[in-house]
C-alpha cells in the first residue's frame, strides 16, 4: 500500500473559528490533502466531536441520561456527523474518498484499499477519536500518528491552571504515558491534550506520536514531511 498519513483532527478545530478564518483553514486542509495525494500518500483523518458532541452530551445529561455508555454513543454520533460534513469539502476535488462513514477500524482499513482519503469519527464507547486514530495507525503500520488539536504542545502541567507550565518539545511514549495518566478513566465529552487510552495503545504498539495545533496547517505539513515543526514529538523505543 502507498504511504498513509494518519491524523486525529480535534473537533474543536471545526468550531473555534468562523467566517473567512474558517474558510481559509478548510481550504488549506483541502490543499494539504491534495498535495499529499499528488505525492502518492493516502490520508486518514479521524474527526472529533468538538462543540457538537459537548452540546449533545450536555443536552442528554440535562434530560436525565446518566449512563456513560449511552453518552459515549451520543458523542460518537456527533463525531460521525462532523466527519460527514467535513467530507463535503472534498466534493469538488478529484480525490477518491469514502461515501459512508466507517463504523470500525476494520471497515475504514478496508475502504483504504480503493480510496485516497478516509474520513471517519468514533468507533466504540470509552475512548475518544485520538484513540481511533492511534488504533488505525497501529492497524496499518503507520510510521506515526499526528494528533492535531487546539493546544500547541503537551505541557509539563495544565497551562490553564498553572502559568509556569512549560512546553515539551520532545518526550518518549513512556514519559507521555506517565504525564497523561495512562489507565485513568475518562468522562464522556471531557477534553485532554491526548486521550490517555490512546497513549496506552501507542505505548503497547511503540507507535510515535506528534501533538500540535491543527489551526496552523503549514506547521502540520512540516510535521508530516518530517521537517522541524512547532509541537511535541513523542518518540518510541528503537
Ligand atoms: P472526541 O474524540 O471529540 O473527544 O469525542 P474530545 O476529547 O471531546 O475531543 P475534541 O474536543 O473533539 O478534540 C467526543 C466524545 O465522543 C465519545 C466520547 O464520549 C468522547 O468524549 N467517543 C468518541 C467515544 O465514546 N468513542 C470514540 O471512539 C470516539
């Protein structure tokens, strides 16, 4: 198979800008995918639920739903709606992309044989789309998985609570595992720099990660090309 680039695209990136800024970002993402395809690379984008998931989960909680499995299913539906909408950006291109949203990694991987771009959302409860991207990357033997989110780096502590928190430019998967609290349960709709469940999968698979701010598409391109980029490089064991 051609080289495949796996990107977890945080749902917040779809809703943290409006108007010309949003149009320009979308255009740059489309151009990036086209140029990667031109270089013979397939692209897998796993889209998060962002604002839509948070709203739908909150609405359900307000209506009295407490079952985390059910709330996760609502979150997953939201990611799939975002994925379907995101695919529309590619309608007027020559890119061969999926017409339906895969509901499992296996389903997504099977589409990859014939297509150049796969866009999908969540799969099973108890994780976030970061984990879907990491599992997809593991399944196809990707060199690394890029987690494009709304923060520029992994920090030494939560920068919203601790102003002395420092950016981490490079760290091992084990160090990321300790910092992100691998093994800790997550709450539906809550937000982390990287999903610890996904970090656990990456550690077991020795799959390197890149964490960066997905608003800066030029920087995302640098990371994909293996050039110096602004973000956190998470390396595996050689
Ligand atoms: P996201 O992947 O969007 O999580 O899934 P997030 O942490 O809110 O990330 P951003 O803000 O988009 O970057 C939204 C919710 O959907 C459920 C979880 O409840 C998650 O919090 N979900 C998603 C699953 O249960 N399984 C999945 O595979 C994906």
